[in-house]
C-alpha cells in the first residue's frame, strides 16, 4: 500500500463537490451557473493538467530540494508559527506570479486558459494548464531559496490549492468581515470578470492583504460578466490551449523593429492587436458557428467518464505502472480529450481521429500479446468496412449532428 498515491482520491472528491454545486444551483433555480459544453471543456483542461502533472510532479520536489540544499539563504526551523509565515509567503509569491501572468504576454498565454470559461463555477477551477503549472513552480522556487524546507512547501501548496478551489463559485455570496481578510468567492469572481472596472483586480489566492497593499483590490459591486473581454469561439481542446501562443507568433511576425517584437512577447496583453484573433480563427477554421448538440451527449459523457476513471486509477497506482503503459495512457487520454473537444464542435474530421485512436488501441493490445505483425488485419478490415458500409456517414448520422445531405 506504500506505493499507492492517495492524492488520487482528490479526483472523485472534485466531481462530488461539482455535483453538489450543480444540485444547489438547480435548487436555487440558477440555471445560468452551469453550461454543459463549457463544463465539459473545463473538465478536459483539468484532466490533461492532472495527467501531465503525474510525469513532472516529482521533479518539482527535486528542484525545491536541490535549491534548499545548495542555495538556501536561511536555515528556517520547523515551528508552528513558521507554517503561518510560509502560508503568507506562498500567497505573496502567488500574487506576483498571478499578476505578472496577466501583464506579460508569454505568461498570459499559459494563464488565459483559466479565464476562458464564461461560467464561473467549481469546474472553472480545473482550468489549469501544465505550462501554467511549470511557470508557477518556477516562482515558488523562491521559497526553498529563502530557506523553507521542501516538505513544508509541498504541504502548504496542497492546502493553498485546496482553498482556491472553493473560491470558484457564484453560489456563496459576500461573507461580511471575512471579505477584509480572505479572498472569497465574491472577490475571486471579480477577478474572473470581463467588466472594465473589474479587470486586473484581486490577484491574491488566500489573503486580500497583497491586493490592498499593491493597489489591485476591488469589491464586487455590479454582478460580474465572466470570461474574456474578447471571448474565444471554440470548445476545441487544442485551440483553447494554444490560440494565444499563435497570436503572439503572429504579432511577432507583424511587428516592425526590435522594440515592437519584444512587446509582442513580453508586452502587455492589453496592447495585443485585436484583429489577430479573428484572422487566426478564420485561418484555422475556428470561427464555425456552434449548433446545439443533440445526439452525441451519451457518447461524449461515456468518453469523459472513461478518462476520469483511467486518470484516477493511473494516479492511484502510478508508481506501479511501467513507463510504456504510462505513455500509452497519456496518449490515449490526450487523444480522447481532443476527441471530446471536436465532438463539442461537431467537427466531421473527428471520424478519422476515431479511426486513428482505434488503431492505436489495437496496436497496444497486440503489442502486449506480442502479435504486432497481425496489426495489418484490423487496419485492412477497417478500410473494407468503410468501403462497404460508409462508416463515416453512419458516424455523422448517429454520433454527430450532421444530416445525410451534409457536406
């Protein structure tokens, strides 16, 4: 049992709290709190981050340990009051990481994913990318450098992250005097708002001290409008992750002179040319008008349940899983998440992704039974079935929303 990773139980706990929030929203008749497509997109981002984090989480501790053992400025003891100081220090580092993530383009490219959801609920807390996690841990290297022990840091980071999860909800109103000490759901909702008066406010994660000290504090007045000032028009897993990096590249190409190119990468997102995103949406076919999903929800939900179950089991027994199996699970889940995003947008090319995924699963099974030389037969069978029964048309008819006459 020593090889079991008990952090895996945080995954079903997350979905339990989301379910409770959903039921409370129904009870209060606040149907606008949840939107199916947005919630699924939020889950997909969170699943990818949790999965990829399995491969790099141990390296975070190793980096902290290396810095602590070789470069720690002070020898900070493990006393009860040190934990309070460490919590404050962690939140201060978070404040500046978070603030710079809104003020520097290449950092915003990683953090923007967290703000894409136009529904503010517990599912939005899952919108953390692995790239953002990497940047965040670079900032937290300041903690072992000062002299906090890595074991203390990891413990505080778990508590810090757990607290911030519960600030992503509209169902808890203002909390009186606590609003003057802690970042509450109301205050964090302001941070997720796209209203001009709320932009770039409330960067703290646990405490409001830093926002008040550095002039970025804002209480909730009018009800916020959540999401980006210029919303993206896609539920695509890949587009949501990488569209802003493409915008930076395009801005860099268009820039004249060294200073302008520097601004494209390190400048403020507020100065980004707003004509770039529509151009890229047109170029990469991300301007497709969304149609109401009708037929594929069961299939989509089944895939989502499958990857959540697989992620939970992989996290629970990660140390016992071989490297080959880990990589295979990683590829399968990422392909499935891309599949889910394409289903949300009803992209016809998803049929070919389905075929590719089926072939990979078959290849994995054949490899484990040491019969890879027979892989050609199921591939040929799939081609024959497509020729005989037009599987792509059947797929479009029964899984997607396309009619028989669609092109």
